[in-house]
C-alpha cells in the first residue's frame, strides 16, 4: 500500500507540476505533428525548438527530416523517454529544465508550443524578448491555442503560425 502512495505522489509531482508552468502532458495528434514538420521552413543552419516537448514525438519527426532541433522538458520521466528516443539522432537533443528561464540558442528560427491558453500572453512576451536578444526574426507554431492580440500568419488544421520580427 505504501508503494502505491509513493508511486502516486511521484506521478502527481512529475506530471502535475508542469500545469503550473505551461501545460499538462497531452500529446499532439500525429497529423498535427506531420503538418508542423512539413511547414517548419528552416534554413540549412536553423534550429527548431519544442518548448515542453513531452515524449519527444515532434522532435523525432523533425529529426527524421534532417532538422536540427532542441526540446525542453520539465517532467523528468518525459525527459528520459525523449532522451532515449533521440539517441539515434545526432541532430536532436532534449534538455531538462524550465524553458521560461532559458535563453533560446542563437541559431533558433522556429519555436513550437502546445501550451494552455492562460500562458499564451507570457509566451508572446518571451518570443518578443528572444527575437530582440537574438537580433533576428523568429517563427512560432502554436498547436490549438492563439496568441492574444497577435496576427495569425497562417492556419493549418489546429496549428497557428506567427512571425516575430526583430525591431
């Protein structure tokens, strides 16, 4: 009985804590992942970021297409799952940590998120700050949720595409 409570506490800790910084673990549909990978529009030297990468399915799909990609994951269990999934890809990595407090790598061009609606204004500010800090334009792909007050450049299924111009 004690083991049950310990396991339950660990699962709540690992999976529940992410709700307070971005979103619970909910995997995107395969069709959405395929559509997003198809529309990444990265340069040869560009990097794709998946903020809150979960089980790494999107990173694997992007890596298979030859894209350089980095995922950030706060949940230790999902981080380890993703780490194992990415072992065969030299062009992909996952980092354990809170993406809100991390600077984007200098070669970042496209960012993907599947966050909760209430975090989208904070993400908008993060994207604006990173575009200025990196001194470059960035693209954002958001699954399901819109960035309030930001013009949607394109919409494909549940994906919304945004541009952040360095100004």
